[in-house]
């Protein structure tokens, strides 16, 4: 009986790696099947765009608010959709969409620049994605929980997750996700441009 209960709990806990890597593969396949569209002289991550980035004088304060709006938009959209009966499906699609975006960027970088493309990809993610990745997976957990509590209580989260979140509650954890994302935006706006400036010297 205990073994059956443990297996049931594990089955109920979402595995976000599966939709993320499915999206990653889909994004890579999309690029490789449409290389002529993505790999153009003036397209995404082209040498012309990198040269333009080298010469631009970035207004870090303005970039902060731009990045903030771009990061908070999907966060709030996912949270709002989680309050609908389709919240579980939209949460899985949200995680898959993150994988697709990553797959497209990674594939274009590697197809254009080879080993340098891997460095370019890594540099574009440091250090802000150290905040974004856990924040968005925390958000996915919260969205899943909100939807199950509202519409599918028989599938509500396991006791283990309840123990992790009971001290803060759903609202407290949602605010924590906001805080982590804002820290990531600060790093993206004020630290990453310096990293990219140094990295682009090899291109």
C-alpha cells in the first residue's frame, strides 16, 4: 500500500523537463528544416547584427525597463491562464514554448558560428539566466498548483510540495518568483552587456 502511494505521488508531480526538452527539440528541428529563413545575411544573430551591437551605446536604465516588461509579460500571462480550467495545459505549453525559444536560439548560434556559437549562447545567458530558469520553473509549479486547486482538487499537489510552500502560501511564492525575475533583469541590464561586449571581440 505504501509503495502504491509513493508511486501515485510521483505520478502527480509534474516533470517539467519533458515538455521543456520536447520544445528544445522542436525549436532545433524548426531551424534545421527552415535554415534558409533563419540563416540569412541580415537575419537573427547575423554578423551585421553583432556588429551593430558592438557599436551601440546602451542606455542601461532604459534597457532595464524594456527587459522588465518583456520578462513580466509572460509571467503574468501564465499566472492568469492558470486560473482557467485549461491552466494545466497552458502551463505545459508555456514550458514547451521556453524550450522552443531556447532550441531556436541555440541552433541558429551553432549553425552560424560553430564553437563560437556555443560561446555566444553561453555569454548571452550569463548571469541572468541563473535567476530566470529557476524562477520560471517555480512559476510553472505555482500555475499547476493554482489550476489543480481550483478545478481538479483530486489531482492537487503532493504533501511534499505542500510542505515546501505552506510557509509562504501561493501569493508569497508568486511574489518570490517576481523578486527572482527582477534580480535577473538587473543582471541582464547591468552585467550581461559588459559580458557580451568582451565576448563579441572574438567575432
